[in-house]
C-alpha cells in the first residue's frame, strides 16, 4: 500500500488560496456546533462534527467533491489532522489539507475578528 501523508496548509497560505479564483478549496469544519457558534469561520464550510461521525460518515463521499482540494478545519489543527488522515486512509482519491493551527491560528494571523477560545 502506498504511504500517504496529510498536506499541511498555514492560515496565511489558505488566505492566498481564497484570493486566487483558480484555487477554490472545499472546506470541512469538524468542530462542535457551540464552537462554530462562538467562532465561525470566515468562509462557507461543510459542518461535520466529529462527535456525530457515525451519523454522517456512511454517505460522506456523496458530500465531497473529487474536483476540489479539501481543507479540514478545527480549533487547533489536531482533530482536523486526524480526520484528514482518516479520509486519506480510505483511498477515495481526495486531495486533503489540514489547516495548521486551526481556527485559532486563522484568528491570530488572518482574521482577528474571530474570537479565540
């Protein structure tokens, strides 16, 4: 089996992606609903809380585009990295990136209007 590694993407790099029309990432936020309510991400995301994994994981491939890079987001980048690694382990063919430092780093380096927690 070919070894796969999750791509890492810093918050400033992700901001550049949003500024370039040719790079149109698909965002997945794995935080819980209360986290998203308190500190929503700046862009539209597919909300897939990890605590409800058994509810949405069955038909996950129906929700994900194969023609876009996927960027996974959480609070600090740990849950999203674990989820990104899981997606890669399924060998579905997606290109997956983890937002390094999560929404916390995004708030620190890109958008200070997002509350830190």
